[in-house]
């Protein structure tokens, strides 16, 4: 059931992979600028809207989070194939940040710790209808080509508003002085 | 022929989750499950880190309620240091926490659930979101943005930044509140209260218009758990964990945080990375209980502030002493915003709030510590063990959404059974299946701290296990 959006407005999608939603919160923290954006863009996919499939021909997609399981990888590839500009939003997408803190630990040990040692009942790791974890959580550019990097944990609302508005104006985003890691 | 329906992407919730619905040969619902699809492993990968890094690391469990994790974490660290923090520091942490309740509840109500409540469960999927709300109900959308902004702005003025601030530290907070910032926060209170009063009027007019949803949104008898003061007032920063039964009787009250594990056990579910806590004295799965706004109001005797208690009296008069449909969480959430704003006012008027004495210094004085608070969506527990140098040797985190896991699974099945008849499924029905999850305002980012994110996927599978229809595969 893929949806083709016919719109005179620019289309924006947001994607949440392995992150904490803090970057999406920082996006909402642009506050009233949201209302201004609503007149210029259509939000076609993401945690804030109900579309179930990633649409084709999206103008700009912001991706929060590292790539940590097969679902993340498949979604990232689908986003790349259907987006004109892909933005790595925040430190987890840019460097894999906190999600990568598990990378030195084999997945089996993680599951053992949480679902066997860390449970009182049914001491068996979950396995039914859920994606397997990848061996490593990796930054977005290890999975797909990325056009714009916006570091920060999370990036400041002003930086996010700036990158969206500059891309809407077909400018190369200039974020100097607006972003930092952490 | 039996079949399976999959909702791959439960939207407008704080995380990734998926739902599977099994239909029997007649096309009626045989079973339904909520899958939380990611795990991040904080309990394991924090081993060896210094305990004082835990607030900053665990804040990254969740960008929606980082303040919750920061506070539970610093309270666990306070216990490891064996310090009683300065009273002004405690008040500042509480003030921060109330501000977070306002912003997080505003997000849940206006940004995530109001599209269902105002535009309708069956509204066009393309407009059933906060931007669609902004077009059709611009005043409500502006109210939501303004109320969330008030809370976020207060957090920034107290703690330096809105998401993942580094201000709360083991032993207190890192800097006092300035007079200028106190006055600026206080200046926003009247407008914030006016917004929540408008939202309350709205919700009071709406609760009777969703009889089918009220009847089917996890409408079941459980226990309810929440923090309360010794007098039974609603509490969020500290207090006893009280369990109250559906019959209104108090089942137990846990006074010492370190006793939590005597009362709360955890079960692994085969279909989800989110474990299911249960009330240990009763056992799994009958020891089901719920947390969050409705559960907190059920557990407490009263709120303990004037306007909120007035609202609570009306709420109980309309819904009964111990309402059980998760749909009422929306109403309860707004009463809690009123209560939070009243407490912010009291704290901002407290002379001690500007005191420079905000931090106790100490090192490791105990091998373990437990910190328990109420996150906006329910009880949050951080339990740490350290060696003599303060390096973490073990951690256990029980997050708010986990406590509701069994009830959410029940709710998903109940809604699906209520609306799906003879295999007839509409998009609006699937939205209702998601909306019951939304009513709990689950934080699946938090819930999968073990490692991962929830993507709600809905599978319709036949009784023999064949997938009949996989609506909305998010791939």
C-alpha cells in the first residue's frame, strides 16, 4: 500500500532508527516555527504521522539513530532510494554514539543478561516476530550515502530549523557555529 | 480460513512497535500481540563505568523524558553516596520534574492523541496528525505547542538545555536557580493553566463520545501502582509505592525503595524485547498491575492541591473511584498537568528555591543504590551495584512502559476483538488498535533500553499460522 503524494508543498519525512527520540524532540522544540513550516511542507512519513510505508520521491528525509538491526538497514536503504536529500540527524546517526556502546559485547551475552539473568519467569530470550540485533550498531553512512550531517546530542532546535529552511530554499546548508558533537 | 494481520508501524507513539492479530476461520480475532522490536543493552554495557556517569548515559535511553532517567539515576547515586541532599536541591529537582510532566503530557495529549480525539479515529490518514490538527483546529494545535514549550522552556531555564541537560548530579544539582529565571518561569504559569483548563473542557465533552473505545481500551480489572505520600497524596519525585486493587482496597505499600524486588518480578515474553513486570506476591501472569496517569490517580487518595483535587472529584464522580478503561488516561493526564502547575507555583514562591546550597559532596559509601520516581508514564526504577572504587558491576532498570506491558497486550487483543468481525478490517479499526497503545503513552524508547526501538507491526495470521494479510509492512 504505498502512497504517492501529489503536493505543491515540499515533502519532508523523519525516521527514527536506533536512538532515543531526543532529536525528534529537538525538532519539535522549534515550537512556533512548526506552524510556519506547516504551510511550506507536508510531513509524509515518520513517528508523528500514520503513513505505514515510505513514500516515493520525498524531498528531504531526516534520520535519527544508528543502524542496529535488519529492520533499520532495510528502512535506511528504502529511504535512500526514495529521498532526494538524506540528513543524518544527531550524534547516533553521525557516529553511532550511545547505541555503539554495546558493540564490544556479543549479542548473545546481551540477551542472556537481560532476558535470562534479568528475569524471574520465562528465562528465554525473545524470538517470535521481532528483528534480530545486528552484531554492531553502526553510523548511518556505513549503511547508505548521506548528504548532510547535523551532529549534536541532540542538535539544537535552531540548527534543525536552519537546515530544513536552507534545504527548502535549495541552498547548501551552512551550519558553521550552529552545531557541535555531544 | 484463518489469517494474520500485521501492523508494522504503530505510529504516534514514542517508539517502535508492531502488532500481530490472528484471526480464526470465521474471521474473528483469536489472538493479538504487541511486539517491541528493539533492545539496546544499557544494563550490560554500563558495567565498568563510573557510577557518576550513569545519569548522563541513561538519559540517552529516552529523549522524551530524559529528566525521568536523570532523576531516577541521581537518586540511585545519592543512595550509593549515602547522602541526604540539601533541601533546596530536592526542591529544584522536583521543580524540574513537574516541568517535565507538563511538557511530556502536553506532547502525549496534543501532538500524539488529539488527532484521534478531535479529527476522529477514522479521519483521513494523511491529515490525522499534528499538522492536520494545525489546519483544522489551529487553536488547539497552538495551545499544545505553547504548553509543551512552557515545560521545555522551564527545563532549559533550570537545567541549561531542554534535552539531556547535565544539571542534575549525584548529591543534588550543579547550580542554583537565578532570580531572573525563577521570575520568567513563574510568568508563564497563568497562560499554561488557561491552556490546560481549555483542554479539560474539551476532554470532558469528549469522554462520552467514545463509548466503544471506552468499552474496549484495556477495559479490565487490574491492580494500580503509583507513588504516594504518607497521607496518600499523589507524588512523583519520591514516596511509597502503593498498589491498589480494582475493588478500591489498598493491597500493599512499599516504603523502602530497596524492597522493590520483593514486590515486583519480571517475566520475559517470547514475542517482545520488552519484559513484563508483575506483582510478585500474586505471581505471573495474574499479578497484573498498571501504572501511569489513571493508575496514579487510582492509587492515590487525593492529589493534594486545590484545583487538581476539584478536578479529581469531578473525574471520580463521572467515572467512579477506580476507573479501568485506559481511554481515561487522556483525562487523567490533564488533571496531572493542573496538579504539576500548582506545585510549580508553590515551589517558585518558596524562598528556599533560590538558595545557593544545592549540592552534597561524597564518594562511594554503599555497595548499591536504588532510585525510584514516577516518570510521566509511570514508575521508573534504577538499581545500581558498584565496587569500592565506584565502578558499576550490575544495573537493573525497570521502566514505566514495562509495567503496562501485560495490560497493553490485553488491550490490543480487546480492541481488535471488539471491532474486527468476520474478517472485515478497515484502516480506522487498525488505527484504534494503535490508539489503545497510544492511550498508555508508552515510551518504547525507554522500554527497550535493553537495546532497541519499537516498531509496531500488525500481522493478521490464520489459525493455522499462515499470514493472511500483512497490512502496512514498514520496509
